[in-house]
C-alpha cells in the first residue's frame, strides 16, 4: 500500500505539471542544452538480505542460523544538478544528486546451537543439548548519492523521456543484537548459565550501481518538472562481531548482507541556458 500511495502521488504531481505546462506560454519547444539544478522528493522501498554464520570454538558444537530478509522503506529528498547536450531530438547528459532518506527496517532470526553430550563407553550417548537464541538485525540508509549518465529523446514539444545509469554510493548503518537466554536450572553445586547479550554497530560507506528512467516536461520559462524511477544496488557487505563467550555460545558470529532499494521521486529543475 505504501508503494501504491507513493506512485499515486507521483502520477498526480506529473499530471499537475503537465497542466501547468499546457497553460504556460513557453515560446516554443525548449532547448535542453546547458547546465541545470533543482530539488526532488519522493519515497523508497528497499530490501536487505542477510545471512549469518556462527562458528563455535568447540568441535563438539554445531550451529545453524536462519536467513533473514527485511524491507527498508521511507521518505527521501535532495538536490540534483547536471549538464545536457541536445542534438536534434536526442539528448545526452550527466547528472549528480545527493539525497537524505528515512529508509530503515529490522528483522529477527534464530541461532540454533547443538551441543554434543559425551559419556564413557559402554554408555549410550544422550541426545545433544539444543539452545536457541534470537538474533536481531536492523539497517538504515541515512543518505546516498549518484553520478549518472542520461540518454534521452524529446518526442514532442516540451517533453523529454530518458534512461539513466551509473554510480551509486551511500552510508549504510547496520546494528545487530545477539541475546543468549539463561540456562536451565540445575542442582547444587552447579550454577545455571546466566545468559546475556552482545550488540554490534557497523557503519559503512558503500559504492554500487544505479539504473532507471524518467520523464521531464517544460513548465514555462526555464523551469521543468520530472518524474523519475531508480533502482540502486550497494553490493555485498560483511560484518564480524567480537568474539562471543556467553555460555553455552562460544565462538565467532559474522553476517553477510546485500542492500538494494527502489526509489520514485518527483522534482523540479531550473535550466541556466537554452
């Protein structure tokens, strides 16, 4: 439903831009050649896929971790600038932008530890002890930027349709909390394991790729409005916790994740020439 609301808002905005453009006296078709700058706003809906691995120190222990996939949704806004060269109906250009976003999301998986219970022969080895511990992860995308080429065509007066792609970069904030439950009660003189938790925070600036398409229309004078869709992929990330030593878990926990996001935004540009 959030995606539909974002898309509906964008379509409504472009229809409004088109009405303004039709009513304005533009003095003929605009020439898109030259520098331009503007602002934009919209929304993003992304996904973070994470796989975690727990490596026990003891050769008598084995562990398995559920994979997780969570959405990272939110609003965004920012500034863009670029340069176009128009040749006939064709356009070639380059654009850069910087965005602030509220995109974030979280998920929970489970780490299952199987501890082998040994005994001296000729006893029958009892079944292993199974311990499960929740593993909570969260991701934020506070900002990102792109540097893209644009190739387009002006099919009619005042309109531009284009494809775009290039470099994407941004800061990804990840946090994870591993919570070990207290152990089962036992008879004296043994002591039940107290349990505990460990939290890791990881900030990375990642580079990846971006591709998308858009449509832009003249609004009158040197102003234009646009609707744009982009898909961004920030590649694979790996994070490793400090050594974990909370009984019965003793070992290393690491995560491998991949973050992608789709954005839809509307914007306005002011052309400084043409």
